[in-house]
C-alpha cells in the first residue's frame, strides 16, 4: 500500500514517521521510506532550490512546478517500482501538500495544482493519508524557521491548515485525521491503530 503523512509545520510529523519506521522494523514489516521533495538525487537538488531562504523572488507558479518536477522523478524512480514489487511505500508529504501550500495558501487554486501534477503522479495516489491535525498556532513552538516555507507569516500557515481540512472533506475517506497528544507515544498508538484498521500495516 501507499501511505502518505501530511501536516503543518512543527506538528511532530517527522517524529511520528520515525516511530512508525521503528515499529515496522521491530515487527518485521518491510517498507520503502521517502520524503517530498527529495529521496532521489535529482529531487534532492530541486528541494534545495525550493527551500533556500535566499530564493525570495520565486513565484508561486515556479514553486508549484518545481514540486511537481521533484515528484515526477520520485514517482518514476522509486514509488512506482516499489509498488509494482508489492512493497509498502511511506511518504513524508505528497501531492496534498502542493494542494494545501500552493493551491490554497499561495492562491493558485486546486485546478492548477491538479493540472501540473497530472503529469507527475502517473495515477500513483495514496491509499491512506495520515494527517496530523494540529493548527499552526498550536505547533509553532517547535518550528525552527530555517527554510523558506517555515519563514512564511502565520496567516500563510493558517491557510495551509484550512487547505488540508478542505481536502480531507473531499478525500472519499482516504484521510485519517489524527489529533496529536502531548504524549508522543499515545499519538503513535493512534496512528498504528488507524493504519492497522485500514490494512496498511499489521
């Protein structure tokens, strides 16, 4: 199965992904782990351009197209081959991020994001999307504000959150909404239970 993780900045997504990886390792479950943008040589180079704080002149359209380009490489080089081998793929961010960040927060619209990503996805859509459901105002304490997107104003990140919520309502049940707990282990247990229920893991 193809599982993606989504969420706003600083919600503990990376921590939960690492805990899931450890759980699957300890229980003998094989999976391929990738991140967006990145996880291929070309995609990582594109990532460095997108997130470079010096690139303040980057337009919203350029940003969206760069994400789609990095995604196209990742899908062709890693995701589709792994799925064709019957392996589970777990991806840190995917096309829902583009919809939330560029479609909603940047104001490009969902149709634009769908159009440019239609070439990148090659029908490789997630079976399950785990969304760490926490508003940016509650999560900024842990954000380092290092890359170009993290440095955006609070209003931008509020729009990102609203974009995710809007997508969850039209996802036909693909989204798993996880309210994070103060105890990261409790959040982890919620995620494991949800993924088991969906048949994504054992």
